[in-house]
C-alpha cells in the first residue's frame, strides 16, 4: 500500500499525467472516494498522460465515455448504476478485458465483477481544501510495479 499526498490541483495534475504515461494496453484502475474527492479531475490528467486530446467529462449519466489517445481510454462511472445488468447490456467485459485502458469511478461498488489484477485507488480529502490523499494498492505483479514507480518522488 502506498500513500501519496497531493497539495493542490497542480500536483494532482502532475501525478495523473505520470500515471497516464505508465499505463499500458489492458490496464485497469478502480477508483473509490466520495463525491467531489477528485476522481474525475484525476482521470482528466491521466487522460492527458495517455495522449487523449478530447476534453474528458464525467460519465455519470452515460455510464461510460470512450476516448482515443495513445490507447483507448474507457472511463466508467458507476455511481448511478442501479442494476449490474445495465453493465452487462453495455458489454462491460469487452472493455475490462480489452486492449485499452479502463478507469472505473466508484469501482469499489462493483468489486465482484472487476478483474482481479488491477490498481485500487482511494481518494480522500486532506487537511487543506485543495489537498488530496491517494491510497494505492496494486493487485498482481504488473500493477505492484506501477504503484512502486508512482511512489518514487
Ligand atoms: N488536489 C486536488 N485534486 C483533485 N481535485 C481537487 C483538488 N483540490 C481541489 N479539487 C477540487 O475538487 C473537486 C473534485 O471534483 P471531481 O473530480 O468531480 O470529484 P469526483 O469525480 O470524485 O466526484 C473539483 O472541483 C476540483 O477542482
Ligand atoms: Mg466523478
């Protein structure tokens, strides 16, 4: 487990871009954290690191948005999901087990259907208004390695 303190949007942006550059084909990142914690904000920066040029918006009402960068980015938000069959109708497995990168906001709500190997990220508010604390857990060798690299500096 690694804990990273981000003081202000600039540090969040830098961290997100760095993570985006490290991600590779098939990677999956599950995000947990309250409303307004910063999941979408961080996803925007990860997208930049992945080379996405389109403006990333919250997929709260669409369940998923897709973007083309260096790889495809599949950005889910399952906050409003009432029934897992809605995800099945969407063919979620084709995304989770694809060549792209998948990010799931509120992924902890659908943990039972997430791939076992993944990064689990929790975002919490820090002491200051613009401070965030990121807790990372890599499951599986590849993701442990990414988390280790993010822990440096
Ligand atoms: N260090 C920070 N990292 C991320 N967001 C921050 C930070 N400081 C302040 N914020 C603000 O917190 C809010 C996070 O909102 P959002 O990313 O939509 O959260 P979520 O997707 O988790 O509901 C934004 O208004 C953002 O500007
Ligand atoms: Mg959000």
